[in-house]
C-alpha cells in the first residue's frame, strides 16, 4: 500500500465565543486538512491548525511544508514500512510539528483502515470512552463565573480555567469568584499558559492552597524554556504541576521527567509531530511513573478525533482536554468521535471513523 497522492485544503470555522488565554485570543478555527490517497484506493485524513504563539506555524507555512517539503519525500513510499516512513517524515525538516502531525495522522488513518481496525484498537485499545473538561476563557471574574456555571449546567464536571493574565491577585479573585458561584459543582484545573514567573506561581498556588481552593492541577505556570523554574514550582507546592509547552519532543519529556520538574505531562499531537512521537513521549513518561493528559489546540473534530484515538488507546493517559469542537459554530466532518455532553465515545469504524469531509466548508 503505497502513497499515491497528497492533497491539502484550507479550513475556517467561526467560534461561537472567543477563546482567550494569556497567550492569545481566537475567534475563528483555521486549519489545513491533508488527504492521503494510497494506490489501493484507501484515503486518510489529517489536520494541522496554525498556532503561531506555540508552534510558530501559519496556514501558509503548514501548507507549504506539506506540499513542497514532506510530500516529495514520502510520496511513493509504503505505508506498511512505518518506522522508515515516520523517520523520513520527521527528518524532512526541522520543527513544523503541526504539518508533520497532520501527515502522521493521515498515514495512521490509512494503515488502521487497511487493518480494518479503529485506530484506538490498533494503538492499544485500552478504552473507547473518555470524559473531557471544558475551558473557561480568561475574562473578568464575574464573566468567568457565569461561563463556569453555564458549562456545569450543560453537563461538564471538569473545568479548565485560564489564568496567567493581569496580576496574581486578579487570578486569585477569578478562582474565588468561580468557586463561590459553583461550589463543589465541578473539578477545577488551572492553565496559566506560561503567564507566571516561578516566584509568582509558587506564591499564587500556595495562596490558593491556604485558602482551601481544591485545584486538581496547574498547567504550565512558567515560560516553556524555564525547566528550572518549573521544577521549583513543582518542588515547592503541593498541587500537581503539569508541563505543556515545555514538552514538544521525547527529548523534552526525558529532560522534564528525569529531573522531576513536573508531576504530569500534557501531550499534544501538534507539538509532538503526530501520534508516532506522542506514543514515545507517553511510554517514556510511563516508565518514570508520570501520567499524561492529551490536549489539543483550537481544532475541528478531525484533529480531535485523532487525539482521542491516541488517548483512548493508552492506560497511562488519564486525562483529556478535547472541548475545541464544541466551541465551533459548525462541523465540517461527518463521523469521528461522538460527544454526549462531556462524554466522548469512539466508534468501531476502521481508522479514524471519518465518513465524509464536507468540502463545501473548506477551500482547496
């Protein structure tokens, strides 16, 4: 089964509410879809959203990388020779992890369809259901409390609350206001998106601990490159600390887990360069006794379905953050993961289970 052709499409879907973090504000989910067609007629799909503040990629760079750098290297190669194929994919260029992830996903989709297995079973088959959180964007405290209350009423039991903007006191006010409004209605995770220094993070987390605020974890409190600062926060607080932007590669993961710089790792396909490298990160973390979450960028259901298959396949992946498709005003993908409020279920359809991509919503 050889790769015969590679096609790319540009996608833009508005969000029904702006997504705000310490790093950026998003109102439209933009992506590049890639379709891989094999010589036996099997087609696989992948997705790459541009997240310039994290991966450094744009729509133009992703499309160029897929069509002019990756495609010439792997077209004509056999999907069965996966180790050699993924080596060529990842060595085709430096960085460009989202573009690589889109191609990696499409190749896994093709291979799993050939095997007549849903991808999560091909990868490990640990479960087929997961519960996602829902993100509370960073805004004024009362608006965040309103959002939190609404998400709980809509059936979500875990809230991922964005902080790291303005001042520490404002962040603590945000959490206190939310907690006062929702009581014990939901579990709270915090995501600072690199918004604090190590000292600020230690101060803020200890304040919340002393106030009795039950925070499940704090994600990426410091700058991505500040591994020493991340370790300081982990060592000097009781609340579990999760590394996100600090871990792109298996090499990054090794540096974090070997030094015990974080308690948890958030794996994202768009940082790792796809499922192949994401599995390496998870297995490395598992060998150190470190559990993983799988998260996402602002993606459509195509990319999220791939991430969900990975998460469902592995025992060591114990948390997921897959609310992005629920933020969109429309869904260009038929099939894939199914949502029932916070619960996500993967079908037994082969590959990603994508039945159709409505190309009237995308542009070649």
